[in-house]
């Protein structure tokens, strides 16, 4: 489910055969000023179908998102990844979260393929 158009600028580098980096910028906006900002994880709740919508108060600009990740392939079947993302909230986020419209997310993961 995607309720917003987005402008994205991805870039990726492979500086070494075991290392892959990716950096992206996205400008996110709702499709129109009457749209809702939807969130959820899918069809796991029968009464909401897993999605809820929040009123945007007539605003359209959601956020500008910058994120980057680095993957290090330890072995062909094992990879470690680090991710960091930073969102500068737009008018929609400011209307819903007046005390703090910006957000960050980061994680580390270790994947094993078999």
C-alpha cells in the first residue's frame, strides 16, 4: 500500500568484493491534501485489515528521508549489515507530532543463508 508519490535518488558502491554500500534520498508526500497517512504491517487484524490512517490536517509534505547502509560479506553465506536512516518531517508529521517531527532509525543485523 503506497499512498504517496516519492522522488528518490539512490546510489550504491562496491568498494571491495566483500563490501556493498547504499545511500538513498527520498522526498515523501501524500497523494493529495485529503489523503490519510497510512501505516501498518498487513492483513493480520480483521477489524483494520492491518492498516490504519491518520488525518494529515490538509497538509501534503510527509518527510525527506536520507538513509545509508553497509553490508560486509564475511563468507558467501554470512553477511553483517548496518543501517541508519534520518527523516526530516514535513507538514504532515509536524501536524501529528508537534513536539518532534524528525526521526531516526538504525540497526545492525547478521544474516546466515543456508
